[in-house]
């Protein structure tokens, strides 16, 4: 059914064992995958799946997911080509960066250009803390304070996020 190259771990369709050649293993069922070590299963999975893994939960999961990935790669008209594998952590970090900065220039935040309005009359933060000082910037201004001015006066992003979560402030 398929042949797995033991050097690159890429699966390719084959019609018989004789087509497999010397540098690969003919695989006709999930049982054959049991002969591979767990780290080899990870390598086979990563070579044949668009989403790499760093580690499987257990061996049974490794066998099942690797078999599924190999079958999917063979079934697709354009199997996954050999590419240098990236660690799952690196892929996740790149995706998070792309999602977090979607539509915004680098160095700007989601609050840029917005006005912050205090919804409470008294400062709810503990006196003498940086959070108290940040909130004090907002008090006494009924129209609100532009985000840029808030930052320029010493307000902090993490304090603003906390105040938003507590519903002590609102953005306009």
C-alpha cells in the first residue's frame, strides 16, 4: 500500500513490496508501524503532516495519529514534500504573533486611538501601588483620557487591562 523512506520518513504510495526498494519499509497496515520507535513515529508523523508535534501523549496515540497522517498524505494528490521540520513551539509562537498583530503596525496596541473613561468615583486600587497611580490619571476627567496621554502620564497597559476586566473603566 505505501512505502516509508527510513531516511526522510516520507510516505509514498506503492503497489508492491518489490517497489519499496532498499532504503524503505513497505507498510500495509497500522501493525507494521509498531516496529518503529516512538521517536521514529514522531518523525514519520512530522514528515507527513502539515502540523508537526513535539511529543505524543502515549504510544497508542502516536500509532493512531501517525497512521492517519500517513494515509492522508498518500490519499492527497500532492503529498507533503520534505521540508525542514520546525518545532511545534516555534510554529505556535509564530501563529500567535501573526494573530496578535493582525491589522496593527508593530509597536501599537489594541488601545491606541481610544479614550479611557473611569466608571467609578473613587480609586478602587490600593493606595501607594503603581495601579493606584495609573488609575489616578483617569479620575476627575469626565470626558475621559486618550490612551496616548494616559501612557505619557505614566499609566501602564497591564493596569488598564486589569481595570477593564474589573469594569472600573471603559474604552470609547
